[in-house]
C-alpha cells in the first residue's frame, strides 16, 4: 500500500512503529503527544489514534496518569521468548529431518540467509531477515496455530534481537555459521546443523540480550 493511500492515523502508526522496532524509540522511552505531533508533523488526532493502535499491540504502555512509554523489555520477557523459540524451533528443525525434507529446507533457509548477509551492515534490517529465517523453520510444522503464536511474538523478537547484536552476538560470524548450518542440512547431518542453531540463536542470542539489562 502506498503512503498516499494511507490515512494520517495509519501513516503515524507506521512511522511510530518503525521507530519503536528499530530502537529509535528504545524500550522505556517516555513519549508525549506534543513530541510525536512535532516529529511527525501532524495534528493530535491521528497521533492519538496511532498511540491507541500501538497500545493494542502492546508496544506502548500508559498508566493511570496517562503518561506514555515504549514497552520495556524485562529479563522475564527475554527468558520466556527464548524458551518459546527453543521449544518450537527445536521441534520444527527435528521434523524437517524426520520428514526427509532437510535438503528442500536447506535451500529455503539458504535464501533467507542470503538476505541476512545482504543486510549485514544494518542491524534492524538484519534482525528482520533473521526473524524471517526462523519463520521458515517454523513453517515446516504446517501448523497455523503455532504460526500465529510465533507471529504474535515478532515485535519482541526483533527488538530483543537487536539487543543481542549490540551485546555480543556478531552478525558476520552468525552469518558464516548459518552457511555452515545450511551445508550440514544438505548433507543430512542433523546433529551438526542443529548444534549451530542452538548455540548461535538460542544460547548466545539469549545471553547477549540479557547483558543489555545490566547496562
């Protein structure tokens, strides 16, 4: 949809969400209608509508006094998100091999890894590409309910993932390891390919994200 066909409220929503997702508005940042109207060059009405939409999505919080803040990321959020990822992706990855589709999925995942490599210099774009790679793994289960659960966590995954990169997870090394994972998948080596997924995307990712809370 082109920007011209979007209402002012939708335009405000898209811009504000982008700023939240790429950490221009970091977790815990206080926001005011005055600040947002000035930054967006809009009246308060569309900005208020956008705030309501983002509150519904859980990206913005407000209290009794109507102060507005970008939703914080807590230790519990990180631990729960990574627990969910490991449970779902471990099952999906194993199923790819059990069903004999490891070669097919090696090419499907490789296509996503190519996009990650292309976005290596931009953390936000790389994280979005990384999330799409993980969605490709989940898709192997062909379970719409699981897809929905996973998709509901995407905003948190992308924001948390950027903290992982800023606190120890190295994009070039991760990309190279994923290329190795694809190679092992194509060979039919479940143990070696899953070991890379587990180490890079469950353990290092989680530990690096948790470090951001200590700053």
